[in-house]
C-alpha cells in the first residue's frame, strides 16, 4: 500500500511544470511544512521531496502505524491548478478513486474526499485553493481531514 502511493507520487515529481517564481513557491511549501510541524509535533516528519523548480513537493508524516502522504502542486495560476484538479488521475498506477458521499470537505475553491476502490485502507482528499492543488492519502478520513485543513489554512486566499 505505502509503496504504491509513494511510487505514484515520486513518478509524478518527474513531471516538469512551467517555470515561475521559485522563491514564492518555495516559501509557500516551507510555510505549509512549518504549519504542520507546529500543529502536529507528535507526528514524525518521515520524508520530503521538492522539485528543483519548487513547483511541487511530496511529504510523508507518520505516527505509530498511521501516516499521511501529501502531494502539493503550486501552479502559476488558478486556471492551471483547476486543470490539474479536474484531470489528476492515478488509475494507471492502481489507484481507483471513488468519491465518498456525505463527506463534507470545505477546503478552498474545490474539494472532495475519496476512497480507493481497490484498497479500502487508502482514503484521501483532493482539493484546490487558488493556484495550489493538493492530493492527500491516509488510512482514515479523519487523518486526511486534519492535515488537509492545516494545509488549506497555510495557503493564502488568492
């Protein structure tokens, strides 16, 4: 389970996006990481990988047997982030998302919670706030929501 999600995320990091202000993108990714570290001191920061152009990063946090994997894309515009939000698909890697009905997730401009139809232990949230797209996976919806809310709060309103 972990290897499938991590392989998908590392593969996605190989995708190049248009260059932009790497300083702003880097500081946003740093701000998000810092917010999580402060709010979740009992969680271990397990891994991080940020693209050279600072357009995207992956993070993994762990606490006991629980985990949260996070993939963040910082785009040049809300239109680009919207395109990623609506076209983000990991089905080729075995992740088949099914929207969780009745799960309220208000995290910005667009969001939804999902479960992997092929692996019931993988739950996630995808959301877009302005020019930022976030994809999270966790073993529970509660864990995914906690981290998603922290990230959404760290992303400035456009």
